[in-house]
């Protein structure tokens, strides 16, 4: 979304606020932005401990801290993706009459989003059903993702050193390493490589093991297995090159897959209030995905799921259903709402937001 904002604003100035337990502490400074961190942590402590008492106190203390930071930054508008950081930030923004856009990517809105939705000036969501559960003015923008248009499939496969003669299976567990998916690949790999290239995002902790597994393969099969600890800019190539994605059902994963019309076999993360199960069910109902429960996913299940690669008509139907759900212009649609708030202009109509979201970036 930052790219969409920068395309429309010459003097764009971004300030980031995060918490003391989040991936932004490594990602944001690495991208060249200054990060201020509130005292709060994610309130996910399960066992009774010091943090059982300390975490709510940190949350309360973060409200005046957020207010002081907003007074210093004097932002024209605030964009938040929910989470516990949103609670003090939106509380302070409402008190300071700073316009805010709250974005929720899951079909089932999280606790912090439900708690703060009334304080936001406007709400953007990925799924239409989410709007019906939240108060206030709500827009279906989709999930902002990296640009996907203009990538040639053959060139993407060549950049990833994939055989053009075989279909390609992409196995991707999301932003975290997923032992369940990695174990299934390890068990099924020899048979998978009989029918397909396999691009496997392992996570850092499992990458060395995947390399050893690759070296143990027969020479003629070795080039078909392409493990990576993670992909950044090359992830767009991997999505365009793939014929089938097997992975979790996070909002960004589903958004990127549908933006390029990629069929999916989803293995939803079973915890966190079953958000991913709810996310996945819409794709399944539309015919864009198959669902396998986390506890049922193993090597044999992976092999059965990958058999769809041999059924051209079924794969094409899933691809068309996936593309029909895509909102590749979500970043532009969300940026338009945020800029309207910053400039105190009327917000776009839901129909215009929908049109922008559906257009390729």
C-alpha cells in the first residue's frame, strides 16, 4: 500500500508504531523506516505468570504513550491493521480527533478490531461478511498485496530454474515456518517429483534440512526441487509460476493467490479462534480451493491433494474461480480511502472502492 500512497503523494512521510512483541521490529527498520514501539505486548500469555498482571498494565500505560507520540508526529491520518497496538493508538487518535482507517483481513474480526471499530473513522475489510459484524462505515477493499501484473509466466519459471515441461507445486506456510507442511513434503517428496516441480518455502530453521534432502535425490530429480528459506521480491515469480498452492489460509496468502488465479489446497492454522478456517471456507464454497484439516495433513494427504495437477479441466475451473475472487487493486483502493481521510475529502462510494480493488495494479 505504501507504493500506492507514494504514487499519489510527493512528500509522503510515514511514521510507524509497533509493540514489543511483533515482527515489525525487524521488518520496519530493515525497510528504511523509523519505528517507535509502545510498551504493550501481544496479550497472548496463556499460563499464569508475571505477564498475566503486567500485560494489561502495559496496555493501559500505552494509551498516554501513544497520545504523546501522536502529538509529536501530528499525523494527518492513521492506518492500523488491528492487533493490540490498535487499542491505544485508536483510543489516542479518537481523543485527538485524528482521522483513522482500521483494516481487518480476516473473515472473523479479531477481538481488538471489535473493541476499537467504533473509534475508527472508517473500516476496510477483505471479506464482505466482515462488514456486517462491525459498526461504522465499512468498505470491502481486499488485502493490499505486492503488484502482480505484468509478470510473464515463462520468464518467472526461468528465473526460478524450473522445468517448463512440468506443472509446478508451491508449498508455503505463510510468514512462519510450519513443521506440519515441512514434514509432509519430506515424506511425499520422491513421489511428488515424479509429476511436478516443487517450490518449497521452508522457513529458516528447516532450510538446511531441506538442502540435505535435495542433495540425496537422484540427479535427474534434484533440479525439480527448489527449497528456499523464504522469498521476498521473488515471491511474485513463485506465485505466477505455480499451478497449485498448498499452504495456510492467512489473509495475505489468499489475496496473492486469488490475484493471479492460483488454485489452492488450504491447511488452515487451527488455533487463534479458527480465523483461518473461516477465511478458507469462502474459497472452498466458490470452488477455488480444497480444504484439509491441520490434523489430517501428512505426506499421503499431500500426494492426494497434488493429484489435481493431473486433472486439467478441474485445475482450470479452480483457477477461474480463484481469479474471480481476486482484488489485485486492494492497495490502491485502501490508499484512496486513507488519502481522503487525510485530506478531509468525502470517502469514495463502495462501488468505486470495489472497482478499484478489482482492477489490476
